[in-house]
C-alpha cells in the first residue's frame, strides 16, 4: 500500500480556496476543529455581498 503524501490535504484546501475566491458572493471560513467535524472549510453564499452572522 502506498503511503499518503503529506502535502495533499493542504494542497487540496489551498486549491479549493483559490478557485472559490473567484466569486465575490462567497465567504470562505476555515474550520478550527476540522478533524472533529470532517470538513476543513465552510463556504457561505451571501446576498448583497454581506458577511453572514456567525453564531457564538
């Protein structure tokens, strides 16, 4: 079995961020506890280019 390359996760996250930043109505939020939830970034679609309110 081949070993997973250490940089693939980081590269995939960076490429997704670069690709998604092309749209002005998207807000990308990096998740602090990505290992616990199963996803690294959260993408929100905003109307009128306003940032969504984040729950506290």
